[in-house]
């Protein structure tokens, strides 16, 4: 079980079982069952599968486990589901169904998987993960046990179709628009997952639409094993994380520090998305290189440039996040401004963020102590075909297909908009980039609303 990340031994349960059936060898059948039942020790109290790191049993200082949503829903759980259905192993099947229901909490209304916090989010593509297989063998083939599972598959399939051009699946919604080539790996693995469903006689149509967990404005759901909160207020869906897992191959992976790693509007789609703290080819053969165009991390953050080096609110694994008392949903995050290697800036500057969520708007206010020249950096998802209008020094309107996003600053110097959109391969989005100056020791606010 400790050979590489958890997806390897878990998928071995199916591989050994099939080998045993084909060869008529009980040794392989026994080995498959052994791996499947050992996997039962790798579920958290919230039924999330952990082990996407090495060692797989690693526990962080905050008590977190190494978990990656993309690999779990697209590779490990589908293989474990296929093993359990093939062998009629009820204890494993029960664990898989419970885990699929827990992971379903992270699906957004457009069929995307919110892996903005995952241990291997460097392969996040909005619809899933770059080199895993797809969620369909698990969710479609177990839809008789939970009707919402079929809806998960249908949502995700529709999203993948929207990212497919000339028969190839592109690694994100804006990759084709940005002129980046597709990786063929995405296509053949996810086609294989769909073929598995068809070959097993799985459903090809779903009659009635079932509501998914994030369809409803259900407030706050916290997953302590990843120090991540899912927030649903009015039309807004957000993710806040101070997950302190550092993937063993990359200190520049998922953001932490009390970051709002995702903001989504149920009518207007993705508004803010996270990228790696610093884009790096953690798995060089399984990732793409950026082209000759403007790029930067898409994560909303506080940033200060000192001696040409950025120090941000994305890297502090020791940061704290607290929900504020009262009826309104609000959180504070406190930490240090660090570079991508988690090194402190001269003077050890600190930040404090306040997030406030209402049905009408989402606001971020920030204060920085111990440094001058800091800014709020707010990339907002916007493809190059979307028109925007500067209303005044502090307000910009962005026209989306379903309405208008309003970005407004209460800063003294107004709202600065960079002239060119930026693109990042994680999770494959173009963004307009807004910045607001932060006066030392004073609070500066940016608000996102809709019209």
C-alpha cells in the first residue's frame, strides 16, 4: 500500500482481479481482495480517500491527510467500484458509495470538479485531472444506488463535450481559445472511461434531473482533513483553504494561507479560480508548457514585490482561518507573506484577510503589516471574447453570457486593470487582472457583485 501514491495500490485491486479471472489463478484474486480491503483503512471520517502523496499515511501539522479530488474521482474510486461490482464485495462497495457521495460535494453546477485545493492540483483541468481516467465508471455504474450519481456523470460529460474540439479533449475551458494544443492523453483516457460504462451496459440517458449538493445555498461545510470550507450563499459558491499539505515533489503546488481558491456564480459560471503558487512541471511528462503569452497565478491574493521577488498570501501553511460569529457568513485569515519556497520577506510582513459573503456580493478586505507597496491581486475569469466597461476609477463591468459581473474597489487609489488578459494551464482559464494598492496598516476592500 505504500508503493507510490494511493491510486496505484487501489487500482491494483481491479488489475489483479481481472488478471486472476483471465488466468484462472486464485493468487491474483486473493491479491486483488487484499489491496481492496487494505484501502478501507484510507478513508477519513468524512469518507474522503487519502494517500495522494508519499508516504500515503502522512499527517500534516494541522492534522490533514494527503488528498487529491481529481485522482480520487477519476481513477481510484472508479477502479475500486469496478472491483467491488465484479466480485460482489459488499463492504468495499458500501465504502465506495459513501466516498462517492462525499466527493460529490465538490462538484460545481456546471459539472466541474473543484480541485482548487488538491495535493496534485498541478494537473487540475476544471473538468478533472490531466492523466486520470474519468469519473464515469464509478458514478454512472452505481447510479442505481444513488440517483444523483447519474447526474454527476451527465454534468461532467457535458462539460467535457464543451471542451472538445475536432475530436480532442482540451485541458480546460479556454485552452482552445488561447491557442494552446491539446494533449491526446486527456482524450484516450476519458474515452476509455466512457467505453467502460458502455461495455458494462451502463446508462446512456438520465430521465430526470437530480439536484447536486452545491446546487443549493446550504451555508458552510467544513472538511477538517483538508482544512477547507465550501461556502454556498445565494448564487455564490466559494472555497476557502489553509490546507497545509506540501506535495512531496513540489513546494509550489496548491495555494494555502486562507486563500479563496474558488468563486463561482450559479448563473455566470467561474469567477475566480486558483492556480499553482508558481507554475512548475512537477510531472514533466504529464504537464504542458505555457506558450509565449502573459501568464501568472490566477489565485486571488495579497502580494508585495521586494527586490524583484513576489511574496504572497498563498504560501503560508501556518496561516489561520476563523469563521466570524453572527448570522452573516464571514471568515478571517491571518498569516505571513512568503515567496513560492515559503521563505519570509525582509521584515516578516504579515497579512489579514476578511471575506464576507452575502446573496448580493462577495467582498475581500486586506491589511498588511510590516511592508509597503502591497496590493490585492484579483484575477477574474474572462475569456477574450467578453466585453468589459470601465464605469469609473473604482468600478468595472464584465459582460458574461448570463449577466454582468461588477468588480468594485473601495481603495483610495481606485481599481487598476492590467491591459492584457493572462492565461494559466491550471485550470485552463483566461483572466482579467485587477489590483488595488494597500496602504500599510490600513484595510482595503474589493467587492464582486452582479447586475
